[in-house]
């Protein structure tokens, strides 16, 4: 679902990060919760996903923090070029990084701009009186654009800013070891940091680590790209997906209206239920246990291990 929105406020947070507040011009935003993200339609088919850092409880507006990546694919530069008053489409919100039950202690780890959803989680948990601790990792104090927002949560010693240029690289093993074994850990940040947390979690046998990527996973399936068939349940039509094609692309060419966002298996917008067949998951959204269920897939990048998939479309 898309909403027409106006950029009502743009706030510079650091040399390369700004906060953008989008006010709905249609019905209020629905499905807002910690960990959710929105699709920002930036024109000329450019759509980018950004995690919510703040919002109006009644859904009148949502806010995201965006880092300008001068060497990126152009989305962040287009976003930073927006001026207050600009009108554009906002998709979502949707959430693949939701808070689970948090009766146990919660450790929130945010690295760089990946701290955006962590801020929203921290604000929510602090407001409920949950046992939560937050660590915000950045390269330097100048890069800590969300430090003031984290400080405003009034967590006291339960909040720590770690700047590499001051304290050296963070000892992830030591950090995780300081958290109770039964506690939940939520992490979002650059891929090297995320990998360090996941590897430390394996060494310490921690089953309750929840994470979100904002770039494609480096270990995505590299199996050969063979051809396979896809059947659309509602019409009975069968399409052949060639090695150089995606399911999403083929169905779009056949005039099926399918929601999509990143087209890289990161945002989960094109998730579709699978009725029959074995999936070759190549996304960066689903956790291992979700993949094992073989119930749904991201049709922008994932493919088939079996000769045919039947989709609930």
C-alpha cells in the first residue's frame, strides 16, 4: 500500500546524515512498529527502503534517518536532494525485524546508520520499562548522528556510545558475553559488524540473535541459475523462468501487479506464499528457520530447487 506524503521537515544530524519527516496527505500510516521500514519513491523508478526512527502514534507522520552514500546507487543522493514541501509516494510500512517477546533482558546493537531501527526499538522498550541495554557503535564521534536521540531515552548506564577512533574496535565476544545467555539480542549495522556478532553468537551458542541487513548477504546461494517453471494459482498460467530472468520480472511482463521495492532481496516487499515446490532462497530477509518452512519467498531474487513452483497469486 502506498501513501502520498509531503516532506514536512528535513533535519541535518551530521555531515552525511539527515532525518526526513514525511506527513501523510492520505489516510494515516498503518502498521507502524519498531523495526519497520518504508519504501521511499524517489522518481524515475528509484525506490529505496529506510527504517523508521520515529513516528506519530496516530500515523500522521513517520521519520527516517538517511545517510548520504556518494559512491552508492543514487538513492541516498536523491533523498538528500529533496527539499521540504516535496510530495512523493511512500510504500509500507512493513516489518521483517520485529521485536519478539522481551520478558528476558534485551541487548540492542546498532552500527552506523544501522542504528536507526535500534533507536525505535530502544524508545519503545524504554517506554515499557523493559530490561534493555543499548550499544551504539560508530567510527568516530562525528559519525554518531543519533547519539543525542539515544541519550534522550534516559537509559543511564544502560546506554553506551562506542567510537572506534577513541576506544578501538569493539570486542564483540566480550560484549555478547556480558549479556545473559537467555536474553534476546537485536543487531543492525554494516555487514562486517553483523558477521562478527553472528559468529560470536555461534561460538557462545546464543540462539536469540535477531538481525536485519541493509545490503545483500555475501553468502547468498551461488548455485547455478537453471531454468524452472512457475504456476500462478489463481489463473493456472505457467511461465518458464530462464537463467537470466527473475520471477518478479517475468510476472510483471505478464501484467501481474506485484508489490516490490529493492529488487535485491533485502526489503521483503515482493514476498509471496508458495503452495508447491522447493525454494532456492537467495534473499537477505528470511532467517534460517523461515527458509526451512518452505512457505514463502522473495520472487525478485529467489528461485527454485525443484522444476516447478506454484505461487499463491
